[in-house]
């Protein structure tokens, strides 16, 4: 075999114990899953919620930036507040 083949073989040597290390949770441990910056994405929200089952997490924590990117002014008109939501077409 050539030098490149030997290098590829060495880089690809992963044992089963390394691949599964840390996956099994100690019954007395609390596993926390933390995510941030979903930016109003429904797909990201669903993935976050489903991560509890996937990672066997006991606690889910969602950090900042949960709202979407839309920005619109809220205008104080004295007796009421108004806003105009402009949608792109």
C-alpha cells in the first residue's frame, strides 16, 4: 500500500467503543440539552422539542434569539399604539 492509503486507514480506525462512548446515560445523571438562535424557525423549534427523546435529555433549555427577523415599528398615537406589518410578495 502507498503512503496515502496507509494514512486513510489510520484516520478511519474507529472502534465501536469510541463511537458509542458517552451515549449511555447514568440513571442518576441529569442530561441537559441546550440550543440557541432558532430565530422563529418552525423546523428548528420542532428539532429542539424532539431532541429530548433523541438525546435522552431530561431538561431542554432554549437560549436567546427565539424570535424571527421581522422588524416593524410600533407607533404611539396618544390613546393607542399601532403597527403595520408589511409582507413581501
